[in-house]
């Protein structure tokens, strides 16, 4: 866990979203963005993050300009995630793979990642493939989300590198999802953070107040960045989901090198680490991240011992060192 004397986390140095955005350049690439650009109280060009349409068009412009994604859209009211934070998670995961590979990030199509609860936006696979050439399997319990992500994949001709799979049992995460012969070099997950829809709404209201947007005369979205129920809350909240994910990972310990999940609440870390210890993991990490004022983190764990990790590297990563 992070100690008090540890340097404050910052955006990953490989993250393409450092500093202010060049809105004229973004608009040139995506002209529809122009109608949503505003000048914020600091005199800088920005967008109104309380406007779901603005956020969706902004994400589309970012994915096109920075990652070459020509076509991107999501169904109404589905989660529209902040791109910089998603990119940060992937870059720090790449560093985690490098730690296990003599400091070299394994790249290319021989590296496979599992995006658990991918959603309709398909953002992690799009960024991960663009920056590192990895292949992805995205899973979700929602057929509409799978359909939305499928449309993105097909419209960008990425069927050979991004595949999708429905988890048909809504009460399970990993169980009965993977095929016995499948191997993944990492898994990632953006879990539902809340224990109820009311808690999700209160969280969004706190964010708007913190951003100075709680204008009583203005109609604000109920949920920050949108999102369906399964994307935002589940029984037991974040801690319930993450502990279930850890316990289910015990059933497929040799199929994933590094399991991982975002953890929004630092107060959940002690119970998560206790669960990892009880699960018998060989190694685990807590990686702190920061995007602007937002502090976040992910937890990663592996069941593979040193010998198993060496065999995995020799078999899967020898051709991925570039």
C-alpha cells in the first residue's frame, strides 16, 4: 500500500493526454465538436462535462485524433468514460508486464488482454491495441453493450484483434467465461463502484458540487458520464464485486498472468488485500494513479510462482520484445 512518504502519483508519462487539449486540431479532425466547445471560468477552451452529448462527441474526437479510431459511438445512456484515465490504467499495466519481462514491455498480437465488463464503449481494447498492438477479449453481462461494442469493432475493421463474449450468468464474473485452452497476459476491470442506484446518484451530485456546477437553475444529468445500472452499481458495491472477482480468479489461476481491477475507494484496500492473502496469490500490487485532482488506483495479483512466470515468458513473450 502507499506510504505517507511516497511521491504523489501523476499521469503516466506515456499518456498522450498531457496538458491542455488543442481544440482547433480536434475540431479539424472532428468538426462536430465545435458546437460543444465553451470557455471555462479560467479562460480556457473546454467542453461542458455536464452535457452527455458533449462528452460523447469529445470522446469520439479524442479516439479519432489520438488513436486512429475512425468510427465510435455508444447507445443512449451508456457509460461514456474519461479517456485519459482509461489510458493511464493501460500504461501502468504495460509497466507491470515489463517488470516481469526484464524491463521490456511485451507488445504485439501475441499479447492477449481480458477486459472484464467492457461495456458498450470498448475503450480499453481500442487504446490498448493502438498503443501496444495487444489483442483483446471483452466480456459483459449486457447483450446491448456487446452489440454496441461489436458495432465499434466492425466499423473499424478490428475483428481480428478484438473479440467479444457475453457472460450469460449475470451473477458470475469469470466462472464459465473462459475456454480451457485460453491464456491471457493480463486482465483489467472497471468495476461498478456503488452498492445502489441512490448511492450512484449521490456520488454524481458530489462531483458536480466539487466542479462548481451545482446550479439550482440548471438541469444536470442524474449520473456522471451516464451509465446503465450494471455499469454503476451491484449488490455489495465495489468491495463485493472485487472480492468476488478475486475468489473467482482462484478457479482459473493458470489462465491469466496478472489479474487486475480498479479500486475507487482507498478504504477498501485492507479488505481486498486480506482477500488476496486468503486466496493464496503469489504476488500482488497496489498501483496509485492520478489524473488532475482525481486520485485512483488499481490492484493486481498473480498466482504464478517464479518458475511458472519464467515458462510463461519463454513461451509467450519471447517474440513480443520490441
